[in-house]
C-alpha cells in the first residue's frame, strides 16, 4: 500500500478551495502553521502541510506521481516561481510531521507509519531539486458536468444510478435506477439524498457518462435542500447558499453538509438511503445522537476510524 496525499479528503478539500492568486499565501500559511504551532501537532494541520508541500513540489516543476491535472493547472497559472524560503519552511514542516504529529501516531497504531516516512522523503527530494517549468498540458477533450446535467454511474449489482448536478459540487441522487445504460430520469424530482463531492470530479472529467440535461428552473434552489454543520456543540444550517446558526432541534432530520467520495455515495445507495439500522461506525456514514445520517471522511484516514 502506498500513501497518496491526493486521495485524502483533507488534502483535496484544502487545495480544491484555492484560487490561483491565493496559492502562495495559502502554501505559506499551511507550512508556517505546521512549524510554529506549539504543543502536539494535530492531524489536520499535518495534512494541510503535506498538501501544501505536494503542491509546492509541483510548483517547482517536480510533481509527485499521480498529481491530479487540476493541481497542475493551478500551478501553471502562477505568474512567478515559488520563493526559495518555501523550500526551508517545507523541510522543517515535513520533519516535524514525521517526528511529533497525531498523524504519525495514527499510522503507528496501524503499523503503516513507513508509508508516511516514504511520502515525506519523496517530497523533500522533489522540493530540493532545481526548479523547472512543467511540461505543457495535453489537450483536454473531456466533458465536465454543469448544473442541470444528469450523470450516470454503475452500481455493484449491475444497475445504473443517476445524479443531477447542482451548485458547489452538489449532486441530487435520484431514487430511480435502471438496468439499461443511458436511461434518464429527466423531469423527476424524487431524490434519495443530496451530497457534495470533491471538486476534482468536476475539474478532471472523472464522471464517465453524462446522459441527459434537466436545466434548473428559476424557482429551483441551485444549492439543494438545507443541510447542517456541527462543530462541537455549535450547530448551523446551510440553506440557499448561506450558513446560519441553528439549534440542535432545528437540525434534526437533516443531512450533514459534508464531502463524499463516489465510493461512499454508491455504498449509501446500496444500503437504501441510510434508512436501515446501521452500526455506529459503518463507513462512510453513521447516525448521530439525533438520528441524522452523518458523513465521515470520504477517504477515511487511513481506513475507517
């Protein structure tokens, strides 16, 4: 097994929110936080610094094998090469990750800490190489989903499932499935659930089939139905593109505003929308104390934990 930073939801989410003009400041902030934060280095801080280092390696013209196209495209849009001080800051951040981090401890418990050490060693080597320009991108002929597109994806039992594209990488998963490819539930508003998926699925053409279009009407909510966020005892509801504070009771019965990998979406469809009685730790979702279906990381670190 090889640890791939770009398969971890924290890394994908971190880089997926970057704008080209904000890359330098975001990389600096992630690396400096990792170096300067006192006390125990939390997993999220370490993963952000790993993602920043991987982006830095690509920015210096030496990307990790398997670096997604959307990361390379972000790097190509930079008008200037990265500052030389980033090399030193990154080395210090990476050194701390493999010496005193929660991330290291989690992997040690699984007996796979060598994967983290190998990844860090590879990043240190790539970043320390002399900077160079990335080769030009291969002409992109892939079709990227747009709002209103209907997507088709296979299920393990041979059926096909369908999703309608909404705003901010949100998919409405139709109740209807089919045993025939290229069927379309166009016009239906019967959905099992709504989920947000990683941005790279829209940027790199990962969806195999767009079977139809069902454009959103003016009176339709392009964000999908309300969903909730929770941070400790603080709740909020994401509605119509706006996040507002809420009570636990107001969040009852809503799905969590989370990031899902398509593997998790398929598992949830196969389990029937999450309605069956399920165990607390069945990946990729569970029910919280209010009975809500709760998403957990779409590539749980390093497995379901």
